[in-house]
């Protein structure tokens, strides 16, 4: 051991200018162990506040200077001799026997929060491993990871962020997220779950309680539902509902005033048909009629006035359609009509039938009124296909 004129102490080496206490040389070994510094003190009964086997409390000189780094403890790897192999190297190691106190901490830091303050700061890019439960904001361990507070996943610009549950599975198992917000359903009030049925397992969103289960597009956005990669249901931003993307049954909340033959919408509306006088018609008058469309089937009802030229004669009035159709056969439209009368014979003879006029794409009403010279009101209904 050497102590030089500057008070530097060196054991097993020549004192260097940068160290106050220095140890060098080859440390001894015994029973397979080599220990450079060993503290095995007995703590006296008078130590009733704290006992420390190592205490670091450096001071700075009263002078204007800047020290870039102050390390109270620093582990640096030296050179390994040729042929030597070290299996595990620890910068700081706590033995499993350190459990005898009421509370035992492998590492304890009590720095208060503030700018530039960190209780634990792992600056290296190597992985961090924790075999036991990890608790943040709580000391009650319930799961492998317990967070008492909020969690943020910031992104500076265009980075992707993701949470993958069950990643790298080698077998089937349930994967779910539970939301607990009350003291009644303490297991979950809302659950999003993917079952354990393998590649074709069932996925569910389960809502508990009698409160509303709202799915809310806060802005002017549509809800779209797909199967096999194809849109099947679309709830538009204005409330219109389309099923099978318009190729099948479609529902609109409001009436469609100018439908196309291929829309397939379900709606109702009114129109005043255009009448074309055919055989034995002196004059005719149309009134507002109502219609309803379900898929490609349209039902029309209303009334009109027919003034025949001659009584008991074949009479024809053509009625325009509320929704255009390309008739190819008379059977594509069928209906009946009845005359408004208090006379039994006139009621019998004034009734008529309606069929499709495939040439003009209109409905054709045929009847033989008992009287002529004055208009009689006829009520009618017919159904046709949109082709």
C-alpha cells in the first residue's frame, strides 16, 4: 500500500493522478471466489436511523467550472485476458437472499418528479427483462403488468403504433379486452373478444347492463359493413340505409322523388299519372295517386274519372307509371278497378282489369261503363315489376 504526498492511497499499484483511492494487482481467490472488496460488518444497536455499507456524498470545490458527468457508481469493462471466458457479467447484482427485511428493494430511488429527473433511465438500446410483475402507479400486484393511470403512445410524425395481443401464438386461445367502469360488473362491462376456435373463431363485442350501446360517427361519415370483402350494408351520413350496395334490397329514410329502375329502394310517394285516352273515351281526369316500392315491385293505388263515348262499350285508358319499367309481357302488371256508384248493375258492369301495355310501358285499364255522357270516378290498384 502506498500513500503519496497528495494523500492518494494505492493498493497493489502506483498511485495515478486521477484517483484518491486505488486498488490494483491480482486479487486473491479461494473456494472458487475472488472478491476485491468485501464488507461484512455488524451493525450496532445504536444505529436506529439508517445503516449503509457504502455511502457516496461528493462535494464540489468553490470555483467556477462545469463537470459534464458525476457518477456515484460506475461499472466499466476492462480487458479480458487471452483464453479467459466470462459467462455472465453484471453491472449491479442483488443476491436472492436479500429478503430478510420487512420491505426489500433490489433497487430503490426516491427522486421527486421534475425537469431532468429520472428515477430509472435505461439509455441503452438493449432489451429490458422483468421476470416478476411490473406495477406502475400502484403497489398492488394483480397481473403481469398493472398500470394505475393513463397510457400514451405518442408519435412524432408518420410512425405506426400498434397493440398486438396474442402475437406469435403456437396454439388456440381466447384474446380479449375488458372494460370495467362500475362496481356491479367487476369482470367486464364491455368486452371485445376473439374466441379460441382457431382460424375461423367467433369475434364478439359484448355490452352488459341496460344502458345504451351507441356506435357514433360524430362527423359526416358513413357506417359500412362488409362480408367476404364486399360491402353489404351502408348507413350514409344523412341516415340513408343501403343493403347489398344497391344491388338487392335498399332502404331510404326519406322518399326518393326520381328513382331509377335499378335502385331497388324501399320507399313510398305520390304522383299524378299521365292518362292516355284509348278506345271509347271522350275525356278522362287524373288525381294524385300513391305508390310504394319494395325491391323491384311497385304497388299503385288511386282514382281517376272516365267519361265514355258510348255505354256498355269496350273502354281503354292508359296510366303512366311512377317508376319506369321496360315491360315485355302483359303479365308484368296486374290490377283491378271499380266504379264509384250506388247502382248494383253499374257497379258490376263498371269494374275493370289492369294489365301491362308492353309497347308503351304503361298500365292499361279496361272496362265497359253502363252509362255515357258524364264522367264516373273509378278507383284502382295495380302491381308491376320494375324491369
